[in-house]
C-alpha cells in the first residue's frame, strides 16, 4: 500500500527522466536503481513504524500501550450492539408487545473502517510475533 502510494507519486516524475536516457542498458540500470531506492525507502518506513510500535508497547502506562486494544474493544462492543444485542432486544420487545422505535442504532461505516484498519495492522502483530519481539501482557 505504501509502495503503491510512493510509486504513484514519484513514478510520473521519474519515468519521463529515465525515458530520456538514450542508451537502453543505462536506462534499464537507472530504472532498476530507482526501484531499488524506492524499496529501500519503503523498508525504512516500515522499520521505523515497527520501532515506534515497540516503544509504545514497552511503555508502562496503559494509556500508551493499551490504546489499540481499547479501540478494538470499542469497535467490538459497538458492532456487537448493532448486530447482536439491539436486534435481540428489539425482537424480544416486539414479542412482548413493547414499542422500541426510538432505540439507537450506531453508524458502523466509520467503525468498520477503523476495525478493518486495525485488523490490517494485526498482520504486523503477527509479523512481530514471528520475529519474537511481541509482548505477552500489559506492564504495570
């Protein structure tokens, strides 16, 4: 994703310059060099983010180390309300003759965006576990 973003921004700038190189071998080497430099830049960005994640995870405060799980719980509770709890309460109320028309429903479009982003970051969590740098609990 980051690589596509970098390519979409830098590619249109660099490609016309590379295309002006008359020698096909030099043009191919220049293109290879640019792609290699972009890959190194992306790798550097990802490594930097992993270092930030490690520093946050090692922090003693739950307000720093626990913000991702907190957002996950909020999304989970909200989605649980919308798709499990609220429909069951509405059905039970209807079965007993009560009118619950004013019962709140949450706009889950933003919640699912956040949750899907966090689930994508879960892939990074798996990567951390495979590297052996993942934490197993919250420090107090």
